[in-house]
C-alpha cells in the first residue's frame, strides 16, 4: 500500500492554525509591553515601549481567562472577518467590477488584441509585468491592490501558451519580492526607519542594489519556468487543473477571436486603464488606501457597464456574479485574521518577542543580523501586516543594535525581508486570497517556489550582514 500526503483545503488549514495557536496560549506565558501612540509618516501608530514587558496572569482573580478554549476557537473566524472587514469589502468590490467588465466582452477582445500584437515576442510580457509590480510594491507598498490583476495576467499568459502558474508568478512574485526588496515603501522601510529613529534613508543606494539583484533572480526563475512549460506543457504543475479552469480564465476569448474589437469595448478598456492610473496617482500623491481604491473600482464598473451597452439588470447581476467568484478569497482573509485574534487575546505575541530579544544580546554582528532576519520572519508569520510587525518589533529589536555595534539600518534591512514570508506562509491573507482567485493550491505553489524562497532568504541574510558594516 502506498501512502499519499494530502494537503487540507485552505479553509481547513486556516482553522487548524487557529487551533494550534489556541493551544499555544495554554503553554506560552502571557505577557505584554506597554504601548504608546507615535506619529509616523503622518499616521498614528501604537508602538511598544522597550523595557516595559511584564507577565500577565493566565487567569486573573475575578478577571478574564486568557487561555483560548473551544468557544474562542469557534468565535475566532467571525472576529477575524469583522477585523478584516475593510479588506473583504475591497475584494468583493473588485470582484463585482470584474464581473461587469467581463460581461461586456472587453477583456476577451483585449486579450486577443494583445496576443496578436505580441506574436513572436510573447515572453516580453513576463519581465515587463514583473518590473511593473516590483516597482509598485517597492515604492508605494502595493499588496492587496494586486488582487485584481491575477485574473488578467493569468488569462493573457494562458492565451499565449503558458500556464496559470506563470501568470500568477508575474503578479505574485513581482509584488512579494518587490515588497521585500523595498526602497521607499511607506508601509515597510519608511515606517520601520521612523520607529527605529533612523533619519532619512541613508542606505537607499544599497537598497536599490538589493532590488536589482532580487529582481534579476526572480525574473530568471520565472522565465526559466515559463520556457519549460511552453516547450512541454505536460510538465506544468497545474497541467490538469488548467484543463478544467481554461474556460473560466479565457471566457469570451474564443468568441472574441472572430469578432472585431468594438468601440464600446475599447472605451471599457480605456476607462479601466484610466482608473488604474488614477489609483496609482492616489496611492502616491494622496496616500489612498482600500476605501478610496474601492471607490475608483466601483466607478470603473459602473462606467464599463454603461459604455459597454449593458442594461441595468445585466450590470447588477454581473456585479453579483463577480462578487460570488471572489467570495472564497475574501472569506479567507477574515479567517486568517482569526489566528491573530486568538494570539492577541491570549497575550502570547509579546512574550515570544521578549524571549527572542533577550537571546540576541551579546552576539557577534553577523550572527546577530542572521538571527534578526529569522526572528523577523517568525513575527511575519504571527503578524502578517508589515506596519503592524514594525510597530511591534522595531522598538524592542532596534535598540539591540547599539549593544552589538550594529547600525539600525541593518535591523531595518532584516525587518524588511520578513515580507518574504508572505511568499509561502499560509498566514498571508494576500497570498491565500490570490491563490484562491487563481485556483492554484497552496501546496502546489510552495513546491514550485520553495527553492526561490530559500535563495532569496540567503540573499536577505547576506544583505543584512553587509548593511551592518556600512557606515551608520
């Protein structure tokens, strides 16, 4: 008899993680740091106060039991969904917008036009697309905003003879690695520097070098994979699923191929492109976030339905169908947030931070920066939010640099590469939501990208060590 390991469904995996963290609240002592409000980059953040850690009784006299039991585990998904309401609303609005655009036939017609325009040089869209998402993530922190683009790039590359995984990597790896190899990301590098007390961005030139190196490694990885899949489609890790999902991703392309790219469809594409440009402007010039981006996407959807010639009822029903297609992804965002809810209610995150920080004292610089990278990776799993991670870890880990003679920029560098965990961690809401949109299993994704992840982790350790020896 042969045994085959079967990875649970994404929802099951998330729920099991909630159970695991709940068990930890019975084992790990509860404790907490005091927190204070601090203005960073124009926003108020609650940051920990170093030296204020203290234990908290698991069961206080007449107080609350911090041990998370069966009721808390079952309530965690609901509380997580409530905490992630803004993210969920954003995903549903985006899904509804794409439902309307899809009904107009503009996407299918546009894809046919792109594939014909790039005939003979299809592979150029891979590095160009990755560079766009890399730059966006590295400079203004594009993360959840990538979700609308997965369906588009998967459809484009499948129409060109590649598989869905290639399209997913263009967007996913472009954004994930760009976020980690950040230069000016206000939600990562800049906020960490602000909390750590690093004036300006003194190692910006070195961050740009890191960005180029990571970019080159990532593009080479995806191009190699894409070339192999195009030459031998049966070698694709998603060959069988793609046969089932092809009609979903390429809906409208078969019929669009025999029809002209109409003026109405061109206006829909123009409106969509203009809306994306408006969003980029808002992100960079007005510090927009999900509410403002949702506003623009909803406007794009209404505009597309009107200029696309859809009756009012078709616009409404298409919006509902689009939301339905994205429900799986949106609920995952909430359930994953439930893990953090359990950890916070059990007050174990600060204890883990305190114990790890205590063990970093007195280490040589290289050992210190290496363990700093690994420590930040751990907290990126527990706290997937980059700004939340910075607010929690930088006030405690930042001052440790002075004890070992390491400048604080090295600690910021170690922190920023914690975002690499979002490439493979099932705790990353953006990753799990995008995989569900792409209809790719988490296990398939990890098997495909694990080697790349390990190479990038090695580079992160190297960059942090080099950063430690650069002038402060």
